[in-house]
């Protein structure tokens, strides 16, 4: 039986929505649940702020905070086992070193394009002019980043602290060392690898349950943001906010489609149809790492071999940040320089590009882009108090930044796989043809209409 006919079968078996013994209430698409959460959250936030309903503000805050805490709960072990397993899976891929090098290269190329767009928009719009903000409105951030911290902070002092403090960069380092050591040990390491694969699947299963709560979490996150900050705050940062959103949208829906069409020779529309579940979850959760299982699922659904996707996506989730580490720091540096009346030159703009490409892994330690921003400012010699000017508006900006991050994390594996001729084009072109539920594990295939007969350990064979 062909893949198309097999995937069509569950769809044909779905009962109608009419009356009768076989009828049922149609399933609400996840994107519709997210949109409903956004609308309800905005209404509740407006109500809480306009009517000064303190208990509603507290409730929205708690709902959003619990959802984010649940996502963070799985981050540390998820990153460790995902990186460890992904490195060992590379042994099943032909030309693994070539694929890894090409992935890193395209991470850097797309980051350079993103930072160039951010700089261009900032120079054209002058986001720091006419805001009414002054240097005294800023304050030093509680946590900062520097090149010394970045370089020395990669190696942990013990194996417990990185997990306790959620230092993702150090967790990645330990996982990489463990993965390489396992490769060197060969068959002796197989029991550890089997255990690691089982733990990873367990964590992903638990995270699916959390992801299902995203519409409820959306109500709390959006509602509290509006209730706490209000629309007046956005007015002061209108140009800067618009610049960040426009820059991210240009990268996502301008640069990425161009690269897909010209370099990968595939349909950009099909890419966004397949990757949309991960992009929308990233927008709501504001966590690239929390979205990582969904990103990997949709990347495989787009025809990228599982062994390669299991390496590229976790690697990208901790280092590939076109929104947080490229567009945003470029615009923020220009914004802060204008507030503090500091003139930036060509050399400064080159430094911004350099920091964006090399230092993007610094964003892995925190939700948001504070560490990356302070790293950029300290490199340029700009006042770190400028970070305080942007903290209030950060949650609103972080949504589109994270969506851009995740879109790029799915894009690069598709480009590399296509150029290396290992992309399954039939699977790519049919990614949106069947009702694939990227938010549920494959063992739910019979219920949700997902065609995934292979066990999770099965992997496509590359030529």
C-alpha cells in the first residue's frame, strides 16, 4: 500500500458530523484553540486592567506562570538526552561530519542575513527617537553576559549545578561530551544509549501533555501581559516594537521562502503548512527548547531523515536564534545608542553582526534575550542600563522572536537535506495533505488520523 493511500485511509474513516450512531463532535484544530486563547486572554486582560480586578490579574499570572514552569521542568533533562541521543544517531547517517558542518554553516549564513535586516530597519526608522525615554529610565539588569562569562561558563564546575540553575549551555556541553564518549566506546555504551532513548521518549511523552495545555497557558500569558503592562506602555515603544515584528516577519516570510525556493527547490507554502504547529507553539510559549519536540516532529514530517533531524533540531534549539540573537540585539543596540546619545559607526555594526553569529549560544541559558543583549552592549561599550529600558516590553517582543527562532530551526535542516539529496520530497509535498497532529505522539495515530506505522526507533535509511 502506498504512503498516500495509507494516510488517506484514516481520513476517510472519520465519521461525519451529522446525526446518527457514527457521528461525533468535530475536533477543534490546535491553531484555533490557540487563537481562541489569544482572544480570551486579551479580553480578560483588558477587563482586569480597566476594571481594576486584582484577583483576575493574579489568576492570569498564576495560569501563565504554571504553564511556563511546566515547560521549564522538562528542559534540562530533555536537552541533555536529546543532544546525547542525537550525536549517537549521527553514526547511522552517511556523511555525518559533512551534514553537521553544513548545518552550522547555514545557521551562520541565515543569522548574518537576519542581523543585516535588523540593522537596516533600525537605521531607517531610528527607533530610539521621540520615545520620551531618557537614560535615567534605565537600570542595570540582574544578570549580564560577557565574553569571559560565555567562554568560561561553557564548562560546569560539577554535574548538578547546570541542571539546578537551568544553564542550558553547560548542559549541552556535558551532553556533547557524553555523546562523543559513547560513540568512542561503541557496543559497550549500548545499554546507556538504550536507557537514554527510553528516558528521552518518556520526557517527550510528558511534554506532549504540557503542550496540550498551551491554549490555557495562552490565556494566562497574554491576559497578564495586557493587565500588567497595558497598551500605554506599547505606545512609548511603538516604533521599536513594530521594527522587531517587521524584522522577524520579513525574515520568516521573506528570506526563508526565498531560500527554500532558490536553494532547496521546494515549495515555501508547504514548509509553513508543515512547520506551523511548532511556530505557533513557539509564539505562545516563548521557549525554543520547550517547543523542541514539536519542532523535531514537524521537521521529520517535512521529509528530513529522522537521524539527521534528531541532531539538527536540538542543536538549533540551543544555538539557532535568528529572532533573539540577530534581529533583536541589532535593533536594541541602535535603540539604546539613540537613547543614550551614542554614535555608532561601521565598526560597531560589524561587531553586532559578529556577536550575533558567534555568541548566539549565550541565549540558551535564559528564556528571552537578556544575556545576548547584555553581551552585545558590553562588546559595543554601550551602557548596560539600557537593558532596563526594554525589560517591560520584552514579553511582547519575545513571542515573535521565538517564533522566528523556531522557524529557522526547522528551515535549515530542510535546506541541508534538500541540497544533500536526502530530503523525502514526497513526504515534504504531502506534509499538509493528511490531518497530522504534531502535538500528539505517534502511538495516537489510530485515534487522531496520523499515519505513523514505524516505531519511534525506526529511522529512514539514507543512501
